[in-house]
């Protein structure tokens, strides 16, 4: 880890002012940043600690769930209103990482978690995400864990977060705060960028801009929701494939569906075509299979991850069946 | 006698381990201690043109950057074949990606790590072969198979002719991947020179080997090197040799004139101390209509490094030679060199990989014969090792199968694949045989009786988690008739009488006879003091005396130890003894056996595979501690679950660099992967191995686990997976 | 405790006969050298970014001069001499470094020491009450819930937290909530036995 200086601002504006310059990095839970610094992938000159900032509240109102960006994964997962009205969020959180990591990691930080691609995290390899223009050996290398959707000739790294998959399905909006107190809102679906030919640019965040809250609209679909994660190991592993499903049922008919999947995309992968194919249909295996068949649309699998095309559909059908039941 | 041996005694070092008081190599602090770390190559073949360490050397606290240009010249020419002599910064050649090419020393750990990242290296890149499967046609015969003690090939009868003529046969190729030991304690060494004398605190399974290797390489007498290792945080084979990091730590300590500590990072653990090599194994089995084996052929190809790094030949076919009755058996072992590091022993080397192939093929043969797979094993049971042409000293494989099958409920198995379900889940039941040689090597120990009745026992053995401290304390307490809490067993110091490396499940069988003999010797010496004293010994012989609870009993009289010693004018009585090889080695084939029963649940749509139930029944001779013994069994089975379903080190073909050199993407079992495991010790003892009748059990329980699970997966899904690890895409409907 | 050592006198000067047909080895042993203070301790070179912090570890003040990049794990192990907390992966993937910060279990390897000022850190060394082991420590010994012992402090710190969190309802729960602690020796079965045992004794967390 390279040496850095440490700053612990007392409020957001001081933090934003400090972090707006190059070479600065916010630290919240630190669970990913610390790994990246130890692996020499991140080399900040200064760390700006968000510990003193007040964004830890979890507020479950009638219209929305408002998650402070510094709320921990553990606290959100354990919140009774989250489990009751947004079960997909609680389930995604409890399927994430380990209890220790969930005690540290935060909502905002998790949106910024970087890929687990082994080529990205080892400076002994070339990587376009880490060193633009150096090449992507993963595309023709060890790619079993990498994305089949949203990749480019420059990068097929999977977005690793389970939580982001659940939140993007529920139309979550991020509240951002920038220089001079300016605030804006960005839909989570628009927050992460596809790699294209700039895989090192992962989000729409401006320098110094800070995530302050994640706002999840309440809905009937959110209440009937669930998360299914498929993996090799029984626990403490990133997803091979995962599905976040939220359904609003009218009798047996699907009034609304929100679907996103993890482990398959270069960003948390929302599936509007599948949602459209489900709406208005009788919930059941026939509709689920027909809709799921559209899930891999546009997939460009590599040699080792081609199985995800089929696994993605089967995972989605199972998640739909479970949530509809 | 024998009040404690066999009992489920709590570990005598348990309190130290649960309070954080047990000290592992990296935890020995001393004045002036500084930190070192490795710089490693990022190419797989070629030479170093230049190492630019100017930036690194200019960083705060950096004391030295040691490269092939300024490294001390070691006495490589004196090294034995068993010693790792490359890569030790003696030349500029690169043989694999991740090879150590420089050592950075700084006053803090963070500074050493940061400076290492600032070292710039330019290479002349050479041609590299990184994937074994691309050069299988270049396989070659090992030169030092089993240390040159036997041929890599064996042949009895005519396996090919018998195969061609047989009624039922299977022929298949099985592969196992590169796997890494991943003990939880990364290897670490602290080295300190005091003039010509070198002391190292190091994580090793063999202090004597480390002492010899370092003395040889640095050109100092063996007696000038002291190796200390009271606790090892797991080894599984990767701490068996003296690998470059230990040697380089001593080199760094010499360079900076201070004690130096070098702890490997987890990533470095993948490129610094060996691995289980990839294997490609071709099996041919044939049986007559009654299921009696008539032909077995096992051709094993295993991955090797470039030969200039040494040689390690994974002995995958040895179990095939001896496990079943069969008149026609052919086994070959060949190596395939690639630009990877030197492979090494990993828990149950040979058997873990080889028995996966053999016992998978046996399952396939049972299917071909439409015979119950347990029945097939029993029909081929034998009391004679057909390869060694000797009887087994003790073989209770049939009892293992009987007791295991009973506990597992095997008789309720429907043999048809995909026939058993629990709700939606497919259920599969599989079995496999376990076997591992019962090894014993020469060892020695010394015992001291103190005036207060306490006993100190010294032996230069190791406790790698297997319970040496505890079991040997039990042996001492029983042999000398003293309470366990008066015994202190000391190990892990080359100043103590030498004992073998803790590998190959040898420690209990090797060290316990030496400890028993040393106890006998010290008792005899003590009795000698009593008898030599006319006041206490007049008219008696040693046969009249006994030692119990800190006192010598002379007919009609109790002489507390303190009194005996005071009368003789000594503070304590000490004696040492050594022991040799197994008593029955010449006349018998010495092996342990077991029967592995696995149940898997497979999600029929998603392909997720989980082990849901497990029974293992083992014939491992006499168990000296039922509690630590069971720990070894569940530990070995858990290791086997990882081999079956999770573990593989993935190599980037282009660069020969590992892609998952960490514990997040190299998957080892975590708590939820392991169901409650039922273990059975089939009663027995084997005094052909050692006087107590014990055989080692560190490796036996992991042998056959992967096959039992693969066979269960076949039973659950109808899909025969011959390539480990078994992953969901291989069974995805 | 001082380590007993073999003496040349005892073993060579007074060595006795043979026993059971086995030769007595000529033992060349020298007195165990204590670790001498050979070299002056090199205080790390003081650089401008180094800071003086005070941690609260196991109820005691722990003043340290550290660079901001120093992890809590390295501060404990390399500076405070509290080596009970183990480094297994240094990336949050194994749990060997688990400690409690303000009562919550966390990975010390991913925690900057400088961020722990004004927080209460508890390590394995702070768990026992004097000579009396914490019930979880005692249960680990009784159930042989370890072999090599290296993951053990982390497993115990995690297990103690798990019960306080109320996650010991079933064996399945215990396994899932212990998933962040890898044991390569494979003592999982016995660890679950120990946690279940303590959860039953304390009568909390199991429904």
C-alpha cells in the first residue's frame, strides 16, 4: 500500500471540498478500498474519512425507503421495515459477503464496489480498467466468472454487488452532493456506465461528488420480492448468477414486474424486456419461461462463461416461481 | 499403564490456542527486528535484463533491496537433491510467473510492501509453456521417482491382454487441477545471525530439514543453525520443504545485519511453496462377470515445473498397485514440464488425486456390471498386497464398508441414477475406498525427571495441528505413571533430539516409540540410582521397583523422586533414546483403509451441488486420542469436499500467472459447505507399525472423498464428471 | 514461562544404558538461548505523515505512532505485541483477524488503525476474565474446535458476536453466520458443536 495522508472532515462540504482534487479517495466502510490499496490498484495520496458525516439513518416512510449512504449492510439487513416491505433488499444483503464485512460495508460504498475480475486486481496483468489501453487478457483468458452482457472488446468485468442488483430492480434513486452544496438525483440504473471503450470510467460521479442517500420507492412489487443467488460455494462467495425479482400480482395476474440480475452483466443488469413480457400474464411456469427466454438477449458469452446463458434463465424462472408463490 | 492412551483428552495446548497465546513464526519479536518482502516476476520465462531499485531505495525506512546482482552467493553445489535451490536470486533466469526475483527490507511492514511495489524490472521474455494439456505428448519419465527407490512403472501379468478379453470394462480419462494448500497461517520466517550462528523461527513441518538446508546453503556447520517452531498454523505439505522465502529471509538478515521477518502475503503463498500438480490420468479396468477384477491399467501424467527447479512426481498410481486383488496390473508415471513453480506434496499426495480416478472408475465398472458399488469393492478385497507381494499387516476394509454402510443406511439406496429425491432436490449416494500407507521413520526423544515429580520430554518433532503435544504427553504420562498435568512435552526446536518431518502421516508412529523408549531409559536410570544406593537398593533388582505418581516404590517403601535425586546428589535424571523403522516393514505391507459414504443434494435446474450427509469409517490402527483423532477425520473429509466441489487454481494461459491467487476466488469450504460428518474408527491395532499399534491419520480421511462425491453426483444426476472440481455447469440440465 | 532446556551435563555426562533394544542417542543439545538484545531497536524513521494516536484495546490505552495506512491488524500484531489476532489473507476473505470494534465483529485487516481512535477494540487477549476462560474459549477446548489453532481466535471472536447478535437459532444458522471464518484444518463440525453448546448455556439466541 502506498503512503497517504488522512483527513477526517467534520461535515459534508468540507469533505467534498477536500476530495474534489485529484488523488483523493473517500473511505466509508473501506472493505473494498482497503483491498484495492493493498493490491496497489488504488494509490490515493489522501484518504478522506466520512466517519463523522451524519448519513447513517434508515428511514422507512410510507412512500419510500431512504437509506443513508453510510448505513451499514448489517443494519439495513436487520431493519424490520426493510425485511417486511423490501425483502429483496434484505435477502440480497444477507447473501452478500460475510457478517464481519457486512458490519463494515456501507450502502454508498457498495454501489462503488469494483469488479472482482482477477486481472483487474493483480497489477501483474494488463487491464484496460486499471490502465486504459493496456489490453484485456480476460476476454480470451479465465473468464468463467465474467460478464456475458454489457461487455465490450475492452472489458467484460462483472459488477460484483448483490445489493445494487436488488436496488436497481426497485428503481432506486441516488442522492448526490457536489461542490458548493449542489445536489442532484441519479437513478441507479443510470449511475453505472457500460465499459465501452472507457472501462476505467465506471459511474457518472463527478470529482468529489458524494453519495448521501439511496431512495427506494415503496411499491406493491417491492413488498412481494426476493433475491436468489447461485454460487459454487454455499456461502461467502460472489454470485455466479443472481436474480432480484419483484412482482405485483392481481389475483394470479402479473400487474407489474421488476427484474434485475447479477453475475451476468458489466453493471447491475435490469431486464425491461422480461418485465414487459411478464406484465398482464398469468403468473406461472409458462409465462415465467417465456419471459426468461428473453433474459440473455444480447449476450456475448466467452468460452468459460457460456453456461450463464442457460443458468440465467433457470435462475430467473426459479426466482419468479418463489416470489409468486 | 494405558489409563490415558485412547481417551478423548483435551489438547494440552488448547488453552494457548484459544487465548491467542500460542506463538507462530511471525509472532517472535525481538529488538531490532525489521521486515522483508518479495518482489516477484511478472513473466513466465526469460531473463532479467535489469532491476531498477532506485525509487524503492529512496523510500523512507528502506534498508536494502537484494537482487541477483547483490545477493550473497549460496553453496548450491553442496545441496542435496531434496533441497530447493532455485530460485534464490543466484542468477537472472526466470522459470515461472511469480518467481521471487528480489527482496526488499524496510523498518516497517508497510514500507517494505510499498517499496517492493516500486521496484521496476525489465525482462528479455522467453518462450513459455504454461498449460500442461498443450504438451502432453512431451511427457517424460521421472528421474527420482520415490527418491529413486523404485521405478515409476510397474507391471504384473498382462493388463492389456486381460482387458481386451474381459467381460466388463471401463476406460476413461480423469483430470484433477492445480490446487494450493492454503494453510491459514501464511509461511513466515524470522531470521537472526549472531556471528556465524543463525537462528530461525519459521513455519515448517520439518525443523531438521530446514536446519540442514540452511546450513548447507550458507556454508556453516549444522550445529550453527537453530530452527525453532513451536506452532505451525497448518501445513498440508507446503511447509514440508525449505522453500526460497525461508532461505531469502536468512540472506536478508545477513545483508542488513539485523533480525529480519518475512511473512508471505496470501497471493505469494500461491507461487512460493509448491502446489498439488494437475494430473491427467487414464484408467482401464476390467472384470469378469462376477465382478472380480482381471485387469487394471493406470497411466498418470502429472504437471512439473521446468526440470532445473528440481523434481516432484505425484505418485498417482501407487494405490492402484495394491488396493484390490487383481492379477494383471500396469501402472506408469510420467511428468509434463511447464513454466510453473515446483509442485510438492499436498495432503495425501498421490492418493488424493490417484484414488479419485481409480475409485471413480470402480464406480463406472459397478455401473457396467450392474453391481452394487460396495459389493464390487468387497468382491475384490484381499489380505495381500499384490504389488509388494506381502500380506497386509492389518486390513479391515470390509469392516469399514460394513460399519459405514450400516451407519449410512446404504441398503436403502435405489441404484438407478436420478431415482432418489427429497422434494425437488436430486439425492445421490456414492462410495469410495480410502487407503494410505502407514509410514514410520527413525526418531529420537529425551526425557527428564525433575525432583518435583514433573517430567519434561524433548523431541525435535512438530505439531502442525495434529495433536503431537497432546498425544505424546498421553504416551509419557501412561509410560511413566505420572499425571498428565505433570508432563510437559517440548517440540519444534532443532536443539532437541531429531525427529522426522511431519508429513506422510508419520509423526505419531515415528515419535511415540522414541518417547516410550526414552521413558524406559530414564526409568532404568532412575532405578539405577536407587539400586546403587545401599540404603535404598540393597538386595533388590530393577524388576522389584516401580515408578508411580512421582515416587519409586521399593518393596515395603515409597521413595519420592526428590528424595532419590537428593540422595544421589543430582537435580534431575535425564535419558534419551531413538527408534527406528516399522517392526513389520520387511514382512508386511503397511497400510490404513477406509470407506467413504457421501450424500449430495443437487438442484435439478440450477445444478448447485451440496454435500448433505457424510459417513466415513476408517481402519487406522489404534487411535491414541479419540478427540483429536476425530478432528483429523472430519478435517480430512472437509479438505476432500473442497477438492471435489470447489478447489482449482486457475492459470492465465498467455502469461502463466494465476488469476485467483486469493481466498475469495480460490474457493475452500466454509462452514455451510460441511454437513455433520459421522466418523467411525473400526477397532484395531497394528503393532507391525509401532509398539502402540497406531497408524497416522492425517491424510487417510481425505483419500476417496472426491470419488465418493463424484459417484454420488453421478447417482443423483446421471452425469459422470471426470474433471475436478465438479461444478454446476457440468451437471446443468 | 521459561522454556525448560536440555543440558549437556544431563544427557552426556550421566547418560545411561539401553532400553528395549533401542540405542540411546548421543544427544548433543545446548542450552536454549534466550532472545538477547543484540541490536538497538530501530524506531521506524519518522516521516511527516506519521501521526500519534491512542487506541482503546481490551480496556487499556494504547498510544501508537503510526502512518495512516497501518491497518488495525498490523498495529495490533506488529506494534502492540497483541499477536493473538491472526493474519490469514489480509483481504477480508478468511476471518482470522476478526476483532470487535465497539462491540461489532469486523475484519481488522480492512480497518485502518487511525479510524479506531475513540472506539473500543476487543481482541482475543481481552476475552478471558483473568485466568477464567470465556465460555466460548472453554467450549472450543472441550469440543476440540480447532487443530492448528491459527484461525481459532477469529472463530471465537466471531462466535461470541454471533450469539450476542442472536443468530444461533439452529446449526444451519450458526454455519451461515460463521461463514466469514475459514478453518482449513476443517474443524467446522466441532466449532458448530462449541457454539451450540455455549448458545444453550447462555440461553439466548436460540428459539
